[in-house]
C-alpha cells in the first residue's frame, strides 16, 4: 500500500497520537553519534548530524540539546506524494500560534511540538480530524 493521498480523507483519518516522552534536538559537528544515544530520527546536514532523542538519553549522555518537545504522530498511512496535508496541518497550528517541526516518514507524519503547547496542538488536531469540512490552507 502506498498510503492515502486525498487531503480530506487524510484529515479525517489522521488519528493523532500524543506520546508521553519528551524529545530534544542535538547536533554533532563531526557527524558522529555517541553510542549511548538511540535517536528516533537523524538527518545529515553539512553543519553536522542532527539527532532527535528522548531528553533522558541526552541528559544521561551529557550532550547539549535544544527544543524540548512532545511527539504527535498522525497515525494515518499518508502517501509521501500527498499534496498539501502537512501544509494544512502546519497552517492550522500556525493560526493557533503553535510551533511545529514536522518529519515525514515512510508510513506516517510526525510532529514535534513544544512541551507547553502539546496538549493544545493535540486538541486542535483531534477537532480537525472530526470535522467533515476540509481545513482551509
């Protein structure tokens, strides 16, 4: 299955899932990940390796970090070729003044939201998924 592409169906089926862990962003200029870190996501940039890890791991490994966040996974299997889904989500969050860092993976889209706004974001996304009208971008 290649995933859902229809924006209204994605909106209605997104079924957001708010994880209890707190995640943080770390960077390693030498592109080398410490062995005691098990990131949920990495990305190689010219400036260094970005790793998103549970805050407890970063504290234990004594590595600097930024952006304490909660993870909301949109559990619908979204196509990597879906047009406008993340734009709709990020626009709705922006209108509510909620920052969001999105990661599109093979099966799902994942949103990293500041800890103090995670409940607000989750409520907004649940309401959006229960709406029968398409969200306006």
